[in-house]
C-alpha cells in the first residue's frame, strides 16, 4: 500500500498514457480502409470460379446455406464492440491522466 501511495501520481500518469495509446492504436487499426482488401478480392475470385464450375457441370449439388447475413451481422457487432472499447479506453485514460495532475489539498 505504501508503494501505491508513494508513486500514485506516476502510476496514474503511466496508466492513463497507456490507455490513451491503446485507444488510439485500436482506433486507427480497426478503421476500415478504402477499397477492397486482398482477402475480399480472393473471395470474389473463388466465388466466380465456383459459379463457372457449377454452371458448366451437369451434376446437381445441394444448395449451400446463405451465411452472408450472419457474417455481416457478426462483423457489425464486432465493429460496435471495438468502438465501445475504444471509447471506454479513451475515457478512462484521459480521466486517469487528468486526475494525476490534480494537486492534493495540503492540510497545514
């Protein structure tokens, strides 16, 4: 307990700075990029090849269930969670950082 009381200001400043850095890194890392990624281009190529193969063959295949709605909902939920995590990290980080600069009242 003495360690915390002795280095309280430093601990608050370090933890606030780390939380703010984490929030900024998470925000810019998870921000969607413009254009198509390599994974999306590869998925489109695979889908086009599967469509051409299915169109040329005469064998009947069972239809695959459509998972695109599930994936879209999953991705949107994941984006919302990262957005909320980033907001919480910014609030706590700035709160800890600002609290570390408040001077304690000295009783004389």
